[in-house]
C-alpha cells in the first residue's frame, strides 16, 4: 500500500463517519428542541462536538504512528496505520453518540478547539518561516567558513566558474581561484528594481487616483479589471517582449543619440518589469484611496479647498500607509523576478551604473548556482544560500524602515 492509497483509505473512512457524527447528533438535539426539551447550546455545536470526539482519536493515533516511524523505533506498516486510525475513529464516534448530552456546554468546547486550530495554523506559518531562515542560515555559515563574509559583501568580482574544480578534486595550485564578490550582483538587482519602480509607482499611483477620484463608476468597473489582467500574464511572456521588442528599440534609440547599448541591458527588463508590477500598486492603492471616508473629502471641499488640493493634502495622507504597503509589495515582486532578467539582461555580473549595459540579479545567480551537475556542498552551490541570506536581510531592513515610516506618519496625522 502506497502513501496515496493510505490517504484515500483514511479520507474515505473518516469523512463518512464525520458526516454521521455531525448530522445524527445535530438532528437528535433539534428533535429535543422541537419537543420543548431544553439544550444548553445550539444543535450545530453538538454536531461539531461529536465530530471532534470522533476525529481526535484517529488523528492522535496517526500522529503517534508517524512519530514512532520518524524516530525509527518501529517501521509502521501502512495497513496497520490505516486500520488503527479507522478503529480509533469508530470508537470515538461511538463514545460521542453515547456521552454527549444536552447538558454539555458544547459551544465552549467547540470554540476552544477552533481557537486551538487557529493557533496551530499560525504556529505552522511561524515555524515554516523559522525553518526557512535556519536552513538558509546554516548553509550560509558553511559557505562563509570558506569565503569571508566581508569579502563576500564588499568584493567587486564574481568569478565562480572555477569553483567546481575544488568539488571535483582538481583544485590544485594551478587552478584559478574563484572570486565571490556579491557587489555586482546586488548592484544589478537594485538598478533593475529602481528602474521598475520609477515606472510602476507613478503610473500605478496616478491610475489609482484617477480610478478612485475622477473616473465614473462604469469606467472604473471596466478599467480596473483590465489593469489587473497585467498581473496574470506569465513572466516568460514579459521576458520575450523585453528581449525581442524592447531591447532592440533601446539599442536603436541609443544609437540615435550617439550612445552604445547592449542587446542584453538593464533598462529593458526594468521597463517591462515596471509594467508588470503596475497592477500591484494601482489595484491596492485604489482600494486604499477608495476606502478613505467621504466625510474627509466633504469637509475639505466645504472649507473651499479644490479637488486636487483635497486629494493631495487630505486623501493621499490618509491613504499613505496602504500606498507604502503596496509599493513594498511591488518592490518585493521586482526583487524576486528571475525570468525577465534572464531573457533580457543576461547572466553577466557587471558592476556598472550604465543601464544600457548587461547586468544580472541575485535571484538569477541563485537559480544558476543551484542548477546543473554541481555537488550540493560545493562553493558555487553554497553561494546561492549566502546570496539568499543577504537578500533576506535587505528585505527585512526595508520592511523595518517602511514600518517606522508608517508609524511616524500615523503619529503625525493621528491616524488609527
């Protein structure tokens, strides 16, 4: 029996028992209410209480067997796990039908279980985040044992192609030494992200202001979904558009001004990425601006302030925390983009301030380092975790700065 078969057997056995427990117990309590007999809680709560009594023993048995198997104490056969879980569910059902009575405070018990389930779900999210951080941190420490941290974050040369020689046992004295200077990679990331945000923030914010403050309801209902369609286009399509259409246009435009541009440059993916993330800013900002109370607008207009000044001095300050959050979401989306950069900006780590030259980004180098036939413990592979750790730290700093800005703004305008 495979794991998939075991799951199907468990689902196929427990779900019917859950339906039986819920509807039988609920109908029994409803009949008591119809007959004029009192019950402590609503009938639905008794139904869910019966489901809890039925399912909790089965879940407990399954978790116990899984723990024993994970600790290698006993190699639990899957048929035994399925049989024991279904038997526990059947015993729980029988116990619930016998011991649940109208005097039980079913609502209190069900709400406690619901609260516990929500806490468990939140704990899974937190533990997953901690697990991701620790996995990246431990592998990064292994990398920094061979490459100094200061050299990694301040080095201007990324020449990691010879790192595979050491992993293959050919890293002798004659082999070229690999260099892991991450400055060119992060510089390319910030350049492309800055170009994208220079496109997305003005266009997205002005679109949001128009849709919320000036557009008629019919126009808003038609234009907003059209903008949101941009977010659903696959990034590989944007990459084709940037590489085939935008890059040649940039090269021709640069030649017209007497400049030289590479066909793989930073400007093309930045512009296309900016178009791609416009919906993230426009849609979220429009919702936030639209949620500003109309009384604030009416009060400003009643004081003789024009519509444009009202938007500038009343509406936008009230909506600024949401606008900042939308912009941060767009920044995170731009930093994490890979396909557009690969297809339009190239793979060359180039430390330059010229957007007409080719660059690369952190995510591209992470993908490049983790693909191929490299050993997992080679320096080239471990460098991906180091890049990811630095990127996590930068993202954390940006989030902290934005939170401080929002807090100071709320304190200044007394927003709650």
